[in-house]
């Protein structure tokens, strides 16, 4: 049959840049405000304040979600009091939907391509953060084994690409 843009997995045209305000992942019950994140002194991505457990962040110096390139969203898996915004991120499956509300009033809709877990010492920076020639999204939280002294030993990374907008 004829292919339409609504085909699952088909890439949608890139959107103009616009800061994101909220992220929603219906499959795991996420509906969270987004705050702008920068880099730490050591050059790693900063994280939202741990006490605001339902707050996720996006890398402000990078691509905005929906424009061509790789946009980065990050959040905590938990805090001292219990589960946080991306607690169930590792349960996402290929084909799940991620929606980002943009400040320009639009909604960028992404479809999950893969969910991976990486050890901290084997994190594939280029695969996760590298440039893309279509609008892509990475959603990152802590994951893997946990140690009381050093915290989580790795990261859960969701890879997704823009499949619709409204």
C-alpha cells in the first residue's frame, strides 16, 4: 500500500527551534515540566534539583526537541524519598510515544526506537549525543546496578525520533 506519514516509524519533517516546556510519556505515566540544563564544571550534563522529583531537564545549549539534530532530556530515577520522574524509563518499549510540549504552542511527537542500559564507564557518548540528520530525542536517567557509595553504575537511554507534530 501507499506509505503515509502516520506510518509508525516514519520520520516527520523537522520543526523550527522552540524551547520545550513539558514532556509526556503516557506508557509509563510521565507528565513533567522541563527546565533548562547546562553542563557541570567537568563537562557532563547537569541534572535537575533532586528535591524536585517530577522535574525533568533538557540540554539548553543543544538541539530543541523537534528540530533537526539530537535533543537531550534528562531526569532522576529516584531521590532519597523514593521514585522520581523517570523511575520507569527502563520499562519503555520500542514504539512507545513521547510527547514534548513546545513554547511555540506545538507538540513534538517522538516514537521510541530503542531502550538501552549502559555502564557508566562504557557510555557511548557519540551514539547518544552525536549529531543526527533528522529530529531525534534521547531521554536519559540513571540505571544499572546501584552502590551506596557511588550511586547508580550506569544509565538508561531511550532513543527516539520525531514521527509527528501538532
